[in-house]
C-alpha cells in the first residue's frame, strides 16, 4: 500500500447507546472502529463494527436504514449532539467518514423524544409521524381519468415553495434536534406542501386543526423558534413553514367554518 | 364555543398568548422608556411628567390592571410551556451541540424571563408600592440610585431585558405567522435594535442619576 492510501484509513472510538428493548435501561458503551476507510458512509462504518461484534459472538448495534442514498428517511442518529451528524443538509447514510479525523471519539445516540420510544439501541419508533400524516397529511381526490397537467394554473414560485416543503423525508431529525422535541417543522412542511397548492386548499382548515390536535396529543414539545430543526434538517426545510403552520392553524381555528 | 377553547388551549394557541402579551410588554417598555427620559431634563420635568400621568384619571389604574393581567398570562403560559417542553424529552442527550439555530437569547428565554419576573416584583416594591406622602417621585428615584447595589442590579437586569426582547420580538411575529420574505429580515433587525434601545436606554438612567447626586 502506498502512503496516500493508508492515510485514508482512520481509527475511531465510538460511544454508542445500547438498550435491549423499550422498557429496559440503556447506557453508552465504548467500541473501537478500526481501519475505517474515509470513503465509507457513517452507516458502513457501523456495519464494520457490527461485523466484528458478530464475530466476537456479541449482539450487533441495531440501527435503522433502508435506501442509504438520502431519500427514504429511515436512517438517523444523533452524532456528537447533532441529528444526522455534523454535516449540513446530509442524512446519516450520506455522511462520509472523511468528515472525521483519526482517533476521534464519537458519541452516537438515538432520537430522544417522549413521542419516540427507543425500540432497540439506535432504533426508535417513529410511528407518531405516521399518525400525524393519518390525521391530515393527505388530500382526498376522486380517482378517474388523469387530469390535464396544466389545467390548474399554479405560479412557478408557489410550486417551488410547495416542492421545498415536500422535500421532507419524515426522518424525525427535526424532533431530535429541537431543544423541546417539537414536531413543528415536520407538521409545518406537510401542512405547507398541501396548503400552498389548489388541490390542498379544500381540506386546509380541517387538516391544520386535526394535525395540530394530534401533534399535541402525541406528546411532542412546543416550538420556541430556536431554529435548530432547520439547521439539522437533512433536506434543509425552512422554518418559514412553521410560520405558515401557525398562520394556517390560527386561521382555521378562529375563522374557518370547520369544527364549530 | 368549543372551537375557541380548542384553538387557544392548543400548543400554538398558548404560543399566541405568549406572543401577544410579549408584544404588549414591548409597547409598554417603549412608553415607559420615553417617559423616563424626562429624568434627563431634571427633577421638575420628571415630577411634572409623573403628576401629569396621575392626573389622567382612570386610564392609569385601568392600564395597570391590564398590564397585570397580561403579566400573569405571559408568566403562567411561559412556565407551562417550559414545563411541557422539559417533559417532552424524558431522556436527555449525553452530548448537546448547537446546530446553528440557537442563540444565547433564544435558549435563555425561560431563565431571563424568571429573572425579569423577580426584577419586576422588586422594582414595583421599590418604586410603586411605597408611601409617597411628603416626598416626590424624583426623590424616591434618586434615593434608590444613591445605593451602588441598586445601580448595579438595574444595569445587569437591563442586559437580560435586552436578551429577552432580542429573541422575543422576532419570535412573536413568527408565532403569529407574520412571516414574509420582504418583512422578516426587517423584523429581525428591529428586534435587535429594540433590545439595544431598551437595554442601553433603561441601563443608562441609573448610571446618570447616581452620577449627578
Ligand atoms: C419586560 C417584560 C417582558 C417582555 C417585554 C417580554 C417579551 C416577550 C416576548 C415578545 C416573547 C415572545 C413570544 C413568542 O415567542 O411568541 C416572550 C416570550 C417568553 N417570555 Fe417574556 N417578556 C417579558 C417578561 C417575562 C417574564 C416576567 C417572564 C417570566 C417567566 C417571561 C417568560 C417568557 C417565556 C418563558 C417566553 C417563551 C420563550 C420562548 O418561546 O422561547 N417573560 N417574552
Ligand atoms: S437510509 Fe434512506 S435516507 Fe438514509
């Protein structure tokens, strides 16, 4: 091996949250991640550690993942206090080990929120986000022939704003990084994505009331406009969507004919 | 009327109370500061300003009751939200790092709030709920600031006022949903400007008074 190639491998000390199940106590355990190529993703690095653990007859570290290309929203842990790690606009599966240095000590924890129970190690139950979608994160449409693509005129800027909100992959990083474990960025993105477009307007008031009610019931915290969610969101969704949620909810609650 | 209760009692409804009462306080602080600036014009100007205020009839007691109500709402709602937010994360992180959104002002809101609460009680007991017979308000103020400790307390607390307002003012607009590409940058700048005006404006008064004694 040439020098430049060996330089690419790093050794890390990991402190990983280990918890056998939802109702048992967990703790941080220390592992050595040896000879990690800086071309690997963070998840591939955990794969390597897990291979060693399996060979030693130990329980591998459980973590969520699926696409590993930053689009499905399955992965995510808090790495050194940052949801999805230190890189802006990056999911954990797309975080590369070149952003770490040799001999770094890296602390890996699951999303922390009353609403998200730890299932095992780094895997949390994010079904509360599904419940929020069920509460109103959809439109009702009669099936039939596909409508003409441009039958309803939508200004380009509006379509862009809606698409920016629709970039949300539902990973839950906003809840994890919020100092109050609030889900306002997630709900704000879903509300905005639909409320901005004509197809979403008929149910906008009902949706806002129902999603906020569900959000409160699920035990998420309250937004205090700290903007940590925006900074940690792998899709860089803006907190202007939270302002829109506030607007849509107050408008629906106080001025709509829904929920008298 | 269920709709009204459900809306106002929701998480966003509680934030609406915080925002509206907080903005009212910003309005109050503005008038309070303008009035207090008469101190720079000397004893007689300040005393006649105070007399003028008290001669306005029922407006002042009504405004005082209003402020008290807003104060109770702001403090109780703030503490409720603080408690709920604390409960929303039963297991804390071992490592906490700022992702770039938080500011000193934003993460100290509940703490600067509690300091302001204690200060407002102290301030009212010192200058409002006292026997004012045979003395003038100017004398009470200059007596107060003849003590170095009072000057120090007022100056330090005004830093906290500035911090609270620098996040609070902007945050209130965001809570109300009053966010717009054209106006939000201006509101954020105004937030900073207002906090500096309150901090420096109120903070210099005790220093000035103690310097001319
Ligand atoms: C001079 C008096 C005060 C002024 C001008 C003021 C102003 C404000 C404003 C404008 C907000 C923003 C509302 C929002 O985020 O929507 C706020 C929030 C808040 N205030 Fe005050 N306030 C004052 C006194 C107090 C006091 C006495 C407390 C006592 C506990 C307090 C506690 C809070 C809390 C906990 C928040 C919420 C912080 C957050 O959402 O991050 N404030 N205040
Ligand atoms: S695994 Fe799909 S986004 Fe990371």
